[in-house]
């Protein structure tokens, strides 16, 4: 079979890969590209908040302790000077702190810069620029971090935050907060290596997950597909099994239902072929038999025998007509031609036509009606309905051989009832008799004649007329088949 669609497995894998890919790209961006910026932002806000805390406590007697704990917690140096750069307090200022190395003039320069800037100023500068700016050799600064690789040391950066605040006595002082910014290159490098591992692991995981999910999803589908192929071959007892998830269970029960319906149709089709061939064979055998007898034996050429041939030919015709009708109804090509006519008159004529037959066989058909009723319907088809019902009633009626047809008016509808005194139909069979090819008792006297199509034709015609119909039956007492059509 040609596969022009991507299988579920590859689809899932593709989606999972895209998902993993996007996730990893995000991780790369945040962990490597933006990491430095994040770090600096966090650091600067920490320095600022430390300076604020100092500013809030500038008049506190506990200021030194506060500064000490801030310095320890955040690994920063804090210095408080007056506007001329004279140190008033200084904490955490180790030998590697730049602010310890600033001259009073330089601090004074920061003061005026911050003053211009509205009281605060934040600067970041690399060690190199610091060297140039402050002309103090780095080696003099005695950095503790001497074991850092030289290129990393070069990239060391400092952040200095300056905040001018007024003390209670009105004197302006300057708070300097300094922090060293550790270069993140090594960290980024580590993260990169980690991310490579993560990428590989996630890719493998997504393959494994894709295989697992697709198996879980596609296995039941593959199973259903196999069963469906069996069904297509005509094995109607195929059972669709497959668990996993709701949709699959639902699909299974739908397919089981379909298989069941197909098997019913198939059963009916087989039965119909058996029926029809049987039904066709009986009259054909009779016709051939009688014709041969009449040809060979001159004395047998009697009107009775010819009548038998005619009757059997008629039976054949009506059987073929039934089959044609039902196939037209089924294909939906049958149309109704509406006309206004006298239904009562039509039924009266019909019953009259039975006259000879009923006389001969001792049947009695009575027609009870109150007044002539007109309806708008397809006269031919409605006659067919009445014929079918009367024929059935005649066939199945009881020993008294009587059939009653009643017509009466009921809320804008005319109701026709065809009543017999036969064996009746059991309640559970009633819904089935309207089905195509259904016969209650296959060994019944008329089983050889009826095709099980009559009531199905009745149903189709009445459905086309939006009519109502049904049957009330008491076993052993008889049945009443009825239908109702709108009157004019
Ligand atoms: P059939 O050609 O076999 O009569 P129908 O479709 O007309 O087919 O009827 C279907 C089945 O319904 C019949 O085989 C019969 O068993 C049952 N049936 C129909 N009419 C009557 C009735 N008046 N009394 C009892 N059984 C009936």
C-alpha cells in the first residue's frame, strides 16, 4: 500500500522535537545570552537596596552594625563620606575594595556627579578602565583573586553606587556602595556544556516518548484496521477490540454496531435471495408443469388449468413488482404524485374487486365508515397500502374468515383500520414486521408466497405521506393494522 501520509509515530516525534527544540532555544537564550544582563540587573538592584537601607538608618546609632551585616550578607563594601570625600564610616572595605583606594578628590568628583544626577549615580567599569581612571596599578590593589586566570581577571568589573543623603542635622553625606562583579564566562561555559547534555537527553527522551505515545495511540488503530479488513472480506462476526482511550473504545463500539448491522443486512439479503428464488420457482414450476400437461394431453386443455397458469403468472408479476417497488423506495427514486381524491370511494372499489375471490373462498370483507372523506395523496400508492393490509388480513385472519375495514375521522386525520381475527402478532415481533424481508413465522402457510416486503412498502409509502401508522395486536385474538392521513 502506498503511504503518502506521515505515520502517527513520525508526526508525534516531529511535534515533540519542535517542542523540545523551542524549549532548549529558550534555555540557551536565558542561560547564556541574557545571563550576564540578568546578573547585573540583580546585582545593581541589590546594591541600590543596600544603599537605601543605609540611607534610612543614617542617623541611627546602630549604623555601623547595620552596615556590617549588609556588607557581610551581600559581599559589598560600604563607605560614608562627607562632600569633600572625607571618610566618616567604612565597612567591609577589604584590601580588594576599590573605594578604599579612591582619593578624597576622586570621591569629591563622584559627589558632584551624583549631585548633578539628582542625588544618585550608578557606574559599572572594568578593572582596566579603573586603572586608567584612577591611575593606581592593579597589582597594588592586592586582589585576593590572584589564582584566577589572567584573562578572567582582566574582565573583572566593578559596580559603584553613590547616594547623597541629608542627615538630621542637615549635613549632606554620601553613601558609596561597591561590589565586584564576578565574570560569568566560566559559568556560561558550564551551562553550555550542561545544555548540550540536556539537548541530547531531551532529544532521546522525545524519541522514546514519541515511540511510546505512538504505540499507545496507533496500536489500537492498527488492530481496528486489521479487524476492518476482515470485515470487508465479509466476516461479519469480526469483533472490534481495542482499549487504550475513550475515542478508540467509542470507535470500536461504533464499528461493532456497524458490523452487526451489516451482518443483519447480509442475513436479510441471503434470506431474500432464498425467498425470492423459492417464490419464483413455485409459480414457474406450476406454469411449466401445467403448460406441458396441456401440450401433451389434449384433454387437459381446460379453462381451470389455464386459470392456474394465469394466476401463477400474476403471482410472479406481483412478486417482481414488490421487489421493484422496494428497490425504488430504497434508492430514493420513488416519487409521489399528489392529487385530491375520495379515499372512501377508492376503498369501496377495492373491496368490490375482491368480491369474486371472497365469494369463492368464503371470505367476508366488511367496510364500516361514516362519510366519504377526501384526502390529498398519491392515490395509486395509498391503494397499494390498503391492498397490502387487506391481503395480509385475508391471509392471517382466523377461522371465521372475516376482515373488517373501518374508516373514521379523528382530529383532522382520517383513520383507516384493517382488522382481522387471526393469531395476532407477539409484542416483541411488532417492531420487526415493518422491516424489509421480515416474516414472523417462516413455516407459515403463506411463507412461500409472501416476501416479507409488503409491510415495508406500506411503511415507505406512509412515511412519504407523513402519515402515522401502527398495529395493535392481541395474540390469539387478531390484529388491527391502522394508518392515519390528513384530511382536506
Ligand atoms: P409478507 O409478504 O410475509 O406478508 P409483510 O411485510 O406483509 O410480508 O408482513 C411481514 C410479516 O408480518 C408477515 O410475514 C407476518 O408474519 C406478519 N403479519 C403481517 N400482517 C399480519 C396480520 N394481519 N396478522 C398476523 N401477522 C401479520
